[in-house]
C-alpha cells in the first residue's frame, strides 16, 4: 500500500477529493492540500467567487440601485442578459441624505421628502442648515448687539452676546424722599418698591415752627415741644 493511500484511509478523505481508502486501488489519483476546487455552480446568472467551500455567488446584473429589480436571463452575447424593471413606487429606500426623513422609490429613483426643518433655537440664534450626513441642524448665533429681551424688566438694554441675551443699563432705584428708602426693582414690571423709613427717623418738614420733625409712615411730621 502506498503511503498516500494509507493517509486517505486514516483521515477518511472526503469523496469530493476523489481519493480512496481502498488499498487495492494502487493507481487511483490522490487528493493533495494544494488542489483547489472550483466554485462554479454552472449557473450563468451567478458570478462565482472564491474557492470551495468558501464560495460567493453574486448576481452579475446587480446595479446597486435599490429602486430596481435586477433580473438575469440566460442567453445573449455574454451568456446572459440583464433587465432592471422599477420596483413599486412608494417602496422604502435610503437616499443617503439624513435631512430627508421619508425616502421612497419613484420611477426607479430613490427620492427623499419630509425634509428636516431647521428653526432658531432662541431669539439670539438664527435658523441653521441641516447636515446631510447626520440630520442635525446647525445653530448659528445672531450678531453681537442684536436686540433681544431677557425677560427682566429691570434691565433697560438687552442685546445678544455670543448667542445669549444679556441685559444691561439696569433700573436704578432711589429714595422717593427723606422718609423713604431706596427700593428694589421688580423684574416683572421694572417698577421700584418704595419702602418707608422707620417711624421716628428724624427729618425736616421745612417749617421752623415745628422744631421736632420725624418720619411717620413715610411722611415727615413736625411737632413743637
């Protein structure tokens, strides 16, 4: 028995290699590790790639268009002919534009609709543009100095600064008279409070006949001894 036949017998060589474990067939061809088996499946409508058992069979008529059917028919100059009828209009597809939210096939073309609408984030930004690869809108800031409203009535000048509405020129609250204190500004109205000084706080009512003057409930009241 030749050694090659003995190896086939021990290894239970697959039938596809054409070897045998029978010691009587001394002249039978012996499979070797270097023999490559064809991936040809005998179908003219497949492109056969690889080496058995790692075969890939692809459609030679594939056109990478999701909106057509790729049909291969045996015959013709190449051994096959291709046809590409359109898929049904409305079939879902992907137009590779993330800014179109609804993509469907229309007469063989992937058509995007329902676009992303970019709106300003707030009063200190303008409407941006949609990034076709991400579907995310840009968010550009308005020019510095653009008027805005910071919702604080105590800031009299509001402008956009690097995308933020910033208030300035605040309302200054001063005492109404000698028997009131400087108040605070109410942010919802821009009006200052007007608190009284403590009753008994000295004041001057401008009347020399009343040498003793004190604040009483926000009014300067004079009295004589």
